[in-house]
C-alpha cells in the first residue's frame, strides 16, 4: 500500500486540474491506465481505477482562506495498492478518506 498526501497553493488551479495532471502523468509513465470511477463536487474531485494492474484512488480538495483567495489551496491524497488486496485495502481506504480535510492556509 502506498499513500501520498500533499497540499499546494500554486497557480495550478482547481482540484479537478490536479486530478487531470496526475492522470496525464500516469499515462505518460505507465503502460496501462484505466479510470473506472470519477466523481466531482463543488470543491473536490475523485478518480480511481487501475494502473498496470494496481488499484489507484486519487482525491483532491480545494480550500479558500478567508482572505486572499485568488488561488485555492488544493490538498490531495493518493492511494495505490495491489489489485489482489482490493477488498482488504478498500475497507482501510474508506475509513481513512473520511478523515482527510483540506489544508487551511499557505506557507509564506
């Protein structure tokens, strides 16, 4: 199981842009990328599927600070794990994903 957490206040844009960038990068570096699920809300986006036979789940969430919100802070979480462990890791992922909250500020 690989878990990656991140946050970015750069000028990339929305949560959806971060998901698109991750998927484009995966397509450039892996033989096989199959997106089987996508969902989007007002300030978040999710994509999951298979990369070279491994399950992936990516989620990005936007946060706008009360002041200076020209560019939102985007927090992301990425899970990748063996497809053979899907049932076991899906339960773990469901518990973890509900606890992830967006970063609430920028480093100056």
